[in-house]
C-alpha cells in the first residue's frame, strides 16, 4: 500500500490503529479461572480448620493475600495508562491513598464511642480539641456515600489534572515529574494535623464495617472475597477495553500520537477517559486495602510507593494486564520475606530488581514465559 492509500484508509483500518488482537485463549481462560477458584477457596481453610490443623491458614495470611490483591488492582490500573496509552504516572499512590482515606472516614465514624476518649469524634480530633467534624466529613457515616467519595474524589482529581495536562500536550518525562510533584504536595498537606485527616498517624484502630467486627475471621474472609471479585472484574473490563477499537486508539496514542492526530483523531478524550478510569480503579484498590490492613496514613502517598507500582508493572510485563498482577504478587511476596530477614536492605534489593528487569527482562515475567513457550514450539517444529 502506497503512502496516499495508507493515509486515505478508514480510521478503523489505519495501520497506526492496528494491533494484534489476541484474546485470551481457552487454555489461558481456563488457567485463570482455576487460579481464581483456588484463591477463593483459601479463606475457607481459615474458617473451617482449627489452628492446629495442617491445612489451617492464619488470619494474617488471609489479610496478607487480600493486601496483595489490592496492590495487584492498583498495578492493573497503572498498566492501563502506561502499558496501553504510554502515559507513565509516578503519582498513582495519590489516587490509591485518596480512596483509602475516603473509606477510612466511614470506618472512623463507625468506631463511635469505643475510642480511647469515648467521644463521638475520632480520638485524634478530641486530642486536638476539635469540637465538631469539618464540613468535608459530612455524610461519611453512611457507607454508600463514603463509597461515592471513593469513586468521585480520585476520579474528579484525575479528570481535572488530566484535562489541563493533556490539553497542554504535556507528556513523557515532564508529565511523570508533574504527577510526582502533585503526589508529594498532597502528602505534605495530609501530614498537617489541621487538615482533619489524622496527620502523621492517619486513620487506624478500626472496629466495625457495616456493623461487623472488622477483626473477625468471617469479616476478613468477606473482604478477601470482595477484593478477589473486584480484581477479576477489573481484569475482564480492562481486557474488553484493550481489545476494542478504543484499545487500538490507545495503543496508537502510545506508539504514534502525532500520526493519530494527522489521520483525524483527537487523543484528548481517549487519554482523559483511560486516565480517569485508572485513577478510579486505583481509588477502589485503596478503599479495599484499608479495612484489611487496618491503617491509612500519608505515607501511602509517598513517591516511593508510586515508583514501586511502576516496578510491579515492569516486572510482570507492561501492556499485558495479567503481567502487572503477577508482578505485584511476586515483588510484594519477596518484600514480605526480605523485610523480615534483612529489612534495612530492601530498597537496595528493589532497585536491583528494577535494573535487572530493565536490562534482561524488558517484557517482564510474561514476556519471558512467552519466549520460552515460543522456543518450545519452534523446537517441536
């Protein structure tokens, strides 16, 4: 096809929008469903078997796996914008924390008079001599409204920030630096005691969620199952999006945004949609994280946490959807073990992982598996 014919091709058939449309094979879907079923059964080993039974799984292990799934959801959200639209964010920790704080406000209100000071206000507000809740706490005693904030606050912030950034055509390293600066500024704001978010300590010492004891094994199992269902649903949603025409446009934005503009597409709306969706998914991950871990503080907004998310995606395989989930589980599993053995050296280990992945596994764990499978098929032939 000559150049004139190429440019005259319908947008949906233009080479800049064409990607390899490889849906999960039946074997891959079967493997995924088996993995989901296995993970779904694990909490039953905590509920059914006694602590001295060899098949018993501790409540700590259930909460730890639930936390890993929250991280996996955040990694999946980041992969949507980085792996498919080429938008590298170093500030997704902000959206994660905002979702956590929105849900944490409800959990703090649910404590009631069971706090240290036996007041209707959280202990940190009583300690700071607050007399009433600030206006932005209004309605947070209602679970439904708190979850509205979980979706609305990260989504609104992402939409406003993305609109002005994408309209100004800020991209590449400049966009990454701005997202990092935004996250750092928010962290400094939340560290202040007079903002009404607990300052350095944040929110902790939760008692109940929807009337259920938050530390009970059954409640932890319920939170675990909800997290697993949300992660699986988000994966299916992301797969549908990336395999649609919208996904092909996003890939074109990543590969050649200027050419996409030339054939008549305005990338602003596409980038804004996936950026906002990614922020909302990250906020949901943070909201599910808080009741399972039992704390949310400004440290979740640190630039280190956002960079770790990037490492999860890179380790698992950017632009694969399933790869970031694997990467989040692998890196955080290693972190859990490493910090119990040599905690002071974990950051060195994390940096080494990123260097090794960049040099030897540019397509991550998923890319390595694909190369091995391709090599085996070639040997068979």
